[in-house]
């Protein structure tokens, strides 16, 4: 991570991780991206703890920025339109009865 690259691993503190996540949360990154960055960093630091490269995981107890999920809005019938039919040249769907794992199954 470029923001943490100047630090030695042993000098990394939760405040550094917190600043990194806050910088990512400046509106340019989505919440899922920030969560992935945190998960990756936490995983790498957990491995470093197991290998005794650091004494603690600086990303373990850092709180992620709060986000609000948009409320789901089901489609109204007028918006949904009709359900598309499969293309006439589309391969037929696999049925359980014809599936290779169920060939010997009783019918």
C-alpha cells in the first residue's frame, strides 16, 4: 500500500491503518473496496504475527467507516415488463434427472 510503504512493519500502528481507511473513504472508493483493503491488510498482518515478524495485528481492531446501504426497491409490475424467453438456439438447461451425477439415481 503506497500510504503505508514508508513505515517499517514493526512501526505500524492502528492509527496508521485508521488513517489509510479514512483516506480511502474520501468518496472515491466504494465501501466494498475499503472492506477488501482492510481484509487483505488484516490477513497479511495475521500471517506476520504467526511468523513472529510483528507482535500484534494493527488492523485487527480498527473500525471500518460506517456506510448506509440503499433500501431495496422492488420493481412494480409496470416496470418489470415481460420475462424474456430463452433464445431458440440456446442449449437446453440441464435437468437433475439427466445430470451426470444422477444418471444412476432411481427414477
